[in-house]
C-alpha cells in the first residue's frame, strides 16, 4: 500500500488516502492525516507547512500497519489509543466506550449548575455513573477547579483507564474511581449526578455499524429489552444521593426523550432542560427533584 522508499509525508498521505478510499472509509483524508500525524508527531497544520518531511522505513512500517487495521474497519481512535474530548486527551481501552463529540453537549449543559453549586457552597461533588474513560466527570472537573468527582463503573479495566486519564490531565487529586454496580458501593451526596448509560435496545445491538458493534464494549451499549433499564434504575435511586436542589443529567438515544422524561417524572423529578446534539437529535436531559 505504502508510498515507495524515500517517501515524504505528502506522498504517503496520498497513498494512504487512496488505500482507505478503496476500503470504503467515510473520511479517508482525515483518517490518513490522523494516522500519519500519530507516527511522525505532526499537528494538522504541519501537513501544510512540512509536506516534504521524509519518512524513515520504520515510520512507514508503523503507518502501514495502522492503515491496514483502519481498512479492516477498526475505528481510527481505537488504533491511536486515545481521543480528544472537551479539551482533554483521553486514553481508550478495551472496556471503555470511545467518547463522542455529542457527549460534550451533556458536559456543557451541566457546567452552569456545577458552577452555581460552587458559588453557593464553595465546593461541589459530581458522581459519574458508568464513567468509562472518565470523560464526562474529568471534563467537568477541568472546567471547575473547586469541584471533586467520583467516577463509578462495574469494569475494573474502565476504572484503571479513567484513573490514568485523571492523572495525565492533572486531575488525579480530585477524581476518585469506585468499582460499583450503579449505586451499590456509592456513599454520600452529590450536587450533580451524571450518566451516559447503555441505551440501545438489546435486539438493535447486532444491527449497529460494524465499527461500533465490533469495537465498543457490549456492556456500554446494551440498555436491555427496551433500552430504558438504566434510566429506571438511576431515577429510582438518585434521590437518595442528591443534595437539596441537586441535578441529574443523562445522555439519551434519539427517540427516548418522552420515555426517559416519564420515568424520571414517576420518581418525583421535573425536567429542566432537553437539548439536541450536533446532528439535531434529542441527546441530553436534565432533571431536578
């Protein structure tokens, strides 16, 4: 696949783009840039400024190996092993969901409430249920230095990754990982309880895009028979762990706004905000009890 010996970044970029295009990859140029940049340490502007930078044989071999994985359908950020989210560089691992840009809407929606809690009391606590990479909790902590957070997950692999992400982003002192099946091992009260839970119906999981189906952890996708099981659990239990006027924020599937709102309403919560993602789909709901 690769450009010939003595290749430059520009010739390699052309060859990689052609290979990914032939494999049916949706955005071959962007993915080619990301893979090459990882190996040669380029920023995206470096491709314009230094196109004649020559590649070593070892660099070409590393790029080739990554490109073949991408051509076979492995997501580009899984190959890189990390992904940017809300200004943080986050490591990924086998049992973590890859944080998506749409989840940044959830972070931005909760920030004003978090800052209001800090203004009122001088500090605030966050609970991130099913924390995965730690993305949501860590992004909130980054924006609010007076806050501390607990990231809970049933997966030891995910918690290890979240801890590493906390320390590599200088947030380790304010982030506590807890291995817990939802609220089982959680104690204390929180100003914000947040979750991007599994919300895909069990019968739909097998039909998902191959990049999700083969590479995202099933436990982070499957929300039970109707996709709503986690919301029932969170709505039933969250009240015991919230401070007075505390907020619950959840990410939802595109067609779940009415159902999830009804579940929380049945447990005494009122809907504060319903926001759409960058594609115009319902994505974030916040509630107060």
